[in-house]
């Protein structure tokens, strides 16, 4: 199977060459009036909230579990975003979600933000969760219920941590 390109390796010099079909999950994300900053576009910090909402919303829906109550929780340890075009309220957005790497205790997500009918992304992001025991915060394996929800979003068998 040919690996999907990552945000850093899109197969071309154009990081915006990824399209909706490169993401197995697309989640609706409405903009809100207060998402706009003084420059009239959605502020960069709001993009991260969109991505966080998409990942955790997907995990809760795909597992049928309140992930906050699991013995292991995913903590964000790394993020990055490339902004390709501005968005603003009242744009109707979609967050594309794929798994770039699935390890033993961590997962790297590839994310994109799309306007309602635009096949090209307005932003591309990378988001890393490391799973830790909820009480001790020590590294632990991704819970089986989470792994089962993530495996269909990968291009092949899970790799090592």
C-alpha cells in the first residue's frame, strides 16, 4: 500500500496538495462569531481548538466511550500548523482526520481544515497524543478501545512506538 503523504511530505512542493479524499474522516466544524480576531479572520489559536475538538469528538463517537473516564488518557505533546488561506465567520468548515503514525503509546494525527465546498485545505496540522496513566501520568499503551478506533485511519499495520 502506498503511504499517504504527511504534512511535511505531500509528494510535491505544495503542502496544500492534500485533498479531502486523503482523510478517512471529515468532521463538521462551524465557525462562531467570536472566532474572528481584530483582523477579520479566525485566529490561529482557534484552529488548534478545532483540531482538538475533531480528534476527541471522533474518539468519543468511534469508541462509544467517554475517553475522559479511561484509565489511560492522551496528552498533547506536540502540534504544528501550516496556514494556507484565511477562514472567517460565517464559514462552514470540515476537519479532515487521518493517522500518520500509530505507535505503542503515541499517535500522530494528520489534520486539515476545509471550507464547505473547497477541495483544497485552508490549513494543515500535525497533532501528537502520548497516552499516560490518568492518575500517575506515566507513559502507557494506547487503550485497546482507542487503538481499534484509530487503526482504520492508518495506511497499514501499526508501527513501533
